[in-house]
């Protein structure tokens, strides 16, 4: 989680996110085969769509976990919708299941999924140091005090020059 008093901002455009999600698919291409993809919502929806297309995965499931209740601080985790029995019956331990999310931050969400599917392959586009050990594949690591602004959370607005932003 970012130091919210003075977080480092990492805005990601739609183009950049698409490139990074495709890079994740490239890394995953040799890690399979995967029989299904489980997407951690909501952040994992966009990269899951891209990865599923690139790897030609058609069995797509969601697990709905709420952690960022106010978009700024991580609260108590809630599993709003678990993984369906159909997916669990395919692979009770998660073997051959690919799990996708946009970011691993503290690792709390990834741990919940890892407990449900211990042998699943968990992949994220971005990773922070605290959560990185819980994922098998990621594309870009950012510092723990960086706040990633995903394109679906932003509109167009003026950005202060870096020199004008107070440093840590």
C-alpha cells in the first residue's frame, strides 16, 4: 500500500496497460497448459480478457474479493463471490488453473486465492515487494510506496511536473 501522505504516482495509460498485459501473456505462454483462468475482480478483469485472448483460454471464472473500499486504503478483505464448484471440481488443488490480477500489493488477496487453489499459477501485471513472493509471474515491479493509477480509474487531467511534487 502506498504512503498516502506522499505516494509516488505511477499513472498507466490504456496503451501501456495493454502492452504490459500482452507481455504477461508472453511470459505465461510457456508456463501452461492452463485449463481455466480465474480472474480476481475487479482489477483483474481487463488483464484477464487480454491474457485469455492471447492464450486462447475460453473457460473463465471470477472470484470477487473486495479489499480497497475507498480506493485509497486497503481494508478487511471480503470474498463476495467464491470460485464456482465447476472450476474447483476440474482441479481441486488448482493445478492447471491460471489466476490473473492487475496488481499484487500486500499479498493479502493473493493469499486468499492461494489458500483456495494452492497449486494454481498466480500472475499479475504489476507487483510490489510485499506481495511479490505470492505470485508466480509478473511483468513490472514497483516500490511499495507507489500508487498505481490504472486507466479505468482515471480521466484526463493536468499532471504537476515531478520537480514540483514534494519528495519523500
